[in-house]
C-alpha cells in the first residue's frame, strides 16, 4: 500500500519568514492533496495536484508536484500566525480507493 | 452550511457501553470515509463506504467496530463494548466521485472512554 512521509515533523518560524514542507510517496502519486488542521478541528482542503510538474497557489501558499510524481512541496511565503497548524499531505490511488495521509507537519509561527 | 456534519462533537462512554457516531456527507456526495486520530498521531484510515456498500474496510478492527451508510440517513460508525484504547477523535469525510476528488472533512467526534 502507498505510504506518505513528511518532513520536517515540526517547524517553528518567525512571522514573515518563508518555509517549505515536503511530502514523499513510496509509489507514484496520481492525486496529491494538501490539507491544514487546526487543533481540535477537522481538516481543511487546500489544494490538489495531479500532473507532474504542476504548481498551484492560493494566497501565500504554493504547492508543487515533481515531474516524477513522487514528491510534493508546500511553500508558505511571508508566514503569519494564522498559518499555524498541522499540514498534512494525502493521496489516493488511480481507483479512488485507499486514500492515505502523511503523519503531518506541525507549524508554529511566532509573532 | 452544506459541509460535512458530524455528531455528537463529544461523546463520553463507560467501558463496555456502545458508541454511535454519525456523519452526514456534503450535499451531492455519496462517498464516505472514516478516520481515527489518536493524540499527537496521524490520521488512520478505517473504512470507505458508498451508499449501502462497504468498499474498503481494511483499516477497521475486525471485532466491535462496524460501519454503515444506508440509502437514507447518515453514515454510522458503531463501536460496541468500548475500551479505553478506543478513546480518540473520529473524523468523517465525504467526496463527490473518486478518484481525484478531494475529501471534505467534518469537525470530528471526540470519544472518551472512562
């Protein structure tokens, strides 16, 4: 079955700094999803990537899927305290089953 | 708000009792997923259902746990004879038509077994 790893496990940055979170898959990614979870709440969908080399942006968050479709990165520019939370990558297989998640990266942004 | 609705938000049960967790998917979604999250741990897949069918239950413990998604009404995750180790947050998600369809999550049910 597909497994996702994330790095770093946790991250503390000063407000205004840029940061990158990585997600690596044990198999080819057909659909890669980024989510954010705040403490005590459900996951909020951020972006979906499908094609090798694809890049998407929403406000100050940019996600990329590498050409080989086994790694994705999430980049936050000029971080703010509102960006704090746990970021998880998720992936499904080509059949829409077996939707799995990485262990998450806990982000803290210091004002 | 047509988001995924889970209830109750918090559920306290004594050991040996039954827990029933409900999930109403987003309007138009017929695919439901249940996940369990332990404190400081990631999301673990439990079961994937489509209306009236269990598609994949490979993540669900073989005993005491069951799930259904009837033709009418919410999806139900049922835990019989709960034990302390069942204490966790249980999240439900729904999607429109996999593959390549994002999962949308509810706010979870926090089960505490005393």
